[in-house]
């Protein structure tokens, strides 16, 4: 563990701004960039890096969901149902994180990040089907105003068990690796469970506050969360994601995704080398 | 039904906004005090900030339980109660497996 100095806190603040900004542009939390930076570049122990990242996930989830809570794009019922699975996964992950070796966690992070990179490349041009606005949405479906099509769109939830399994795995990886886990839930909810991308992303972002809390509490109780570094990271990520969301409208998202996939593959290689 | 959904959304949004604003303020003030060397006050504020941050989703779950109970939606009262129990269990797990930083 490096000594906590104002310089270290400043570096983490700036790293948070970048991670949050890039995350905001790409619709991610930013933990996937923050954890490897803290662990590999700054030499923080993996659990300390994951714990700091989880606090930024909670902050991002809370502020983003508060801002979105008026326009019904968050599916509250589905979110609260899936939270049962995601919090269980997170609880289990937080406990196992204390029992497995750091090298195992680093290898797992490397694998997860490789999967995300490949998925990002595969989904570069993915678009969504818009459904009939008058249809019956069922118990868990939803309806919201979509800006792109300038209309109210509605959807039904398909394959709920699959959504529950994906949420459990996402929760598990979230507390083990210090990421939000939206990277697993959003593609599953979108591609197989019938949710429009915006609703899937908003509902996932809403859920990860609870997911990350279940994990972060365990790290905090173990004394692995350094409050002053968490403060620097949380404030940095808040600033960065605000910037990313506000200036990201005209950003060339496709090339950002290619860049992100490349960065993630480099991170994966570094994690594997470190874990040897 | 629609008005109830809007009411739940409003309360959830409000609780999240209050939580994230107060915790960010405490963390920012704590960070400033830490830089200027007032370690005791800084530590208190930083820990308070982290705790408020961790309690924000818990508060949001509690509010959801109350609102679903008001709507007599017992299925969702039960589901959100399970989430609350899981959050409590992680706090218990943190205390049971208490170990120091390696």
C-alpha cells in the first residue's frame, strides 16, 4: 500500500475525472478503467482498488438515477426484482474476494475485460427494434418517451430467468472486481430480454447502486477502503461523468468504442502479466 | 396506478439526490481539511461521507418498501425486503470476516 499523500489523492482525482468522462461518453461506470489504473499504475492492493471503484459506482448510480427518475426510462419494478439476484451475487462475491488470491482476481479481471472488449467490437453498429406503443406491456414491461424516435415506445420483458442469472453473475463480478456490472446486464437485457437499450442502461445504472453497496460494505468493514482516496475518486468521477454526459452528445462514439476495446485489451494483457 | 409509479419515482429520485449531494459535500470538505492537515476533523467528515454514500441505496430500498406497502403490492414488498436483508447480510459478513489490510 503506497503512503497516502496529497499528491496521490490528486492523481486519483484526475484519474477519476478521466474514468468518469470516458465512462459517461460510453455509457459505462468507469470502474473498468479505474481499477486497473489504481492497481497496476499506482500499486494499490487489488481489494483497495476495487473498494475505491465501488464507492464511485454507488455515487454515479445515485446521481445518474436521480436525474433520470422523472421520465420513466428506469424500469423500477424490473430493477427491484433483478436486485434480489444481483445483491445475492454481490454478497457472495464480497465474501469470496476475501478468500481468494489477488492473482486469481487479476486473471478474472483480465478475462472479464477481454470479453467486454470483444463484445464492444461485435456491437459497434447495433440498433434497436421499436415496438408498438399501444401494446400491453405485461407485469414487468415498460413504456417511455424515446428521444431518437420522438415517440412513446413500449416493451415486454422476455426470458426473465435469463435476466436473473445475468444479474447474479454481474453482482458477483461487481464486488469481486470493483466494477458496476452493467457491462454484463445491459447487453443481455437488450439482446435477449426485449428491453430497448436506453431502458436497459438506465435500469442497470439504477441497480448497480445496491449491487456496489453490498460489495463495498464488506471491503469497508475489512478496513480495505481508504476514505480519503475514495473521496478523491468519487469527486473526480462525478465531475468526469457530468462532463462526459454533457459533451458526449457530438462525440464520435464508434471510434471511442474502438479505442476503448484497444485500451481494454492492453489492460487485460497487463493484468495477465501481473498475475503470473 | 400511473400516479403511484410517478410518486415512487419522485421519492426514489429525491432520496438518491439528497444522499449523493450530502455525501459529496462531506467528502469534498473532508478532502480539503485533510490537505490542510486537520486530520481528526478530516477523518470524521470522510468517514461520514463514505457512510452516507453507502446508506443512500439502503434508504432508497427502505422507501420502496414503504411505498409498495402503501400501494398494497405485497409481492414487491416481499422482493424489496429480500434486497434489504441481503444488504444487512453484507454488513454482518463485513463484521464476521473482519481482517486487516494485507
